[in-house]
C-alpha cells in the first residue's frame, strides 16, 4: 500500500483507491441577492500533479479497470470527511455528486455511518443528472426515495444541457434545480426561453429552488437573477479549493422544499378517478380518444415523456408499434407496459412485461408529460365480454398537471433498465 500523501504521478487507479488518495475540493454556493455563502459543492480530484488529477481522467481509468464502485465510495468519503473536518454546520449545505449506477444498498458500512453523521450536522444535497433517469428509471426513483428517507435532499444537475432534464423533472421532484452554465453564458434564444418557462413552472408547482452554474462575471450574475435563480456558483464567487475552518460562516440556510413527492402507490386509474368522475364507453370510442392523445404527443419535442399500458401484448398492434416508434424519435422517453410485451416492442420504445396477476392488466392508460402540456387518459375494463371493439371501460381524462404527473409517476416506477 502507498501512503495517500505520497501517491505518485504514475500511481494506477487501483493504487490511488487503495491508498485513499482521492481528495475533495469545494466550490462555494452563494445567495445571489445577499452574496452570502450558503454551501459548497464537493468535486473529486486525484493526486495533485498526476495524470489522474482531473475527474474525467480519474473516472475513465476506474471504468476501464472495473473499479467504478470503489472510486465512487472514495469520492463520497472524501467529500463528507472534508466538510466535517472543516466544521460545516446547519447554516450551510453540502452538494455531493453521485454515480447512479453504483447501488446504494452496497455502500460500505463505514460510508453509511459517515453519511448519517454528516446529515446530523448539515444539509446534504445529492446531485443527479437526467441521463440516469432515462437509463435506469425504476432503480433511480427507488434510490431517491431511500435517500430522502435518510434525510438527504435532491438536486437535478445541468438542467438545460439536454431537453430530457425538463421532461423528467416532475418524476424526480428535485429540491434544487441547477441551471446549466450555458444558460447564463450564452446569448438569449427561443430555446433558453423555453427552458426558463419550464423551470419556472416546476419551481412554482413544487417549491423547488433554482441555482445557476457558471457565473463568472457580474453580467452572468444579472442574467442568472433574470432567469429566476436564487442561488449561484462560479468563478465570480470562488474556484474549487480545500475547505477551511474559516469558511464556515454563511447566510440563511437553503430552505427545504415546500411540498412532498407524488404518491406512486396506486395505479393511474386509481390516481385520476380519486379526483375525477368516470365515464363509460366502448373500446371503439376509447381507441379514437387514445389515438388523438398519442398524435398530440408527436409535437411535444425532445422534452416529452409518454408512458402507456396496453393490458396485453396482443393489443400493442403493428399500427400501434409504428405510432410509438414515431413518438420515440423525438421524445425523451416512450414506454409501453403489458403482459407479454418484450423489452423493445418497437424501435426506441421501452417495454415492460407485466405479470398475469398485475392489477395494471385490467387498465388501459396513456400518460403524456412535457414542460408545457400534461394529460392522462385512464381506463379500466368492466369485463362484461362481447366483441373486442365493443368491450366496455370506465374511463377518465385529466389535463391537470399535478394529477397527470401522479398518474405517470405510478408507471415510471415500474420501468426496468434495458
């Protein structure tokens, strides 16, 4: 074993991990109105002066060596230990990036205890990216619930860098929305305006707070304020460095989000019909209604999410498959759930096979969520027989965003990684 301080420039990633030579540097987060420091983001670094000092090189080496979990745990240790040594307290928050592919349940016992000790002393925000939710939605949402149950808060990073981040904000329900640096550094555009409107709507709906990254000049700070940010980070306020004891004083702490997450314990039909009256109609009528909704989703662009149930694979016809493949070409995420459905029932479409006794087998649901349009069509078969097109359903439709998101959330948690 090599000593951490003596890790050489030629040390391998395995040696760096074994020596616990990964370190953390901290960039201040400030209140854009008062200028007070309200927390720090912890950033991982390898041994100083080595080829693996930069985080991108460090993580690339860990991926090649199959040591991503071990490196991730070292980064988390370094972030938490550095903040605790510096005496960070309740008035300031620590933001920690995590790699979503590393299972939370496998974390070493000492790291779990360290996290609990840190949470008892100061707020901890776990930063996630939208990529993790589209790649592994069920796993990530379950992880977020566990982190929240432990007392951590959630930040969605790089919002605006990819349209998927806008589409998936409602499912993650972040406490803090971090605007990508290009939003404050580039000239205003229609795309920027769309992002600002979407973030503002989400912040108003949930009480999420907005933090702008990449603030390097006073002009950037003014832009961040105009975009609706309350907090900011960037070179204007300080570059990443070691955290010292004299950094502890700050302003008012970042407040907790006002509202809780949507419940995911019920089916879409149960969610919507709890608040909306049902109607009754034949499959012939409901086909027309659902197809119209699906056609509407084609114009939502890359920030759209479409999640639907089809009872069983036979009802996901070739015509339906072509329609859903078209939607997947422009949407952030398109998924179909039903008994017997394969993992990819159509090009670009995420498939989920339901069990024969799954309550969703009796439902026909279409949920569409985007920053500026949300709706849910939910139906439950009566089971009274007859020809296929004359089968009857109780159904309801809502365009109320909160209710539509809750219905979609009930399906999102079932999506497995493919």
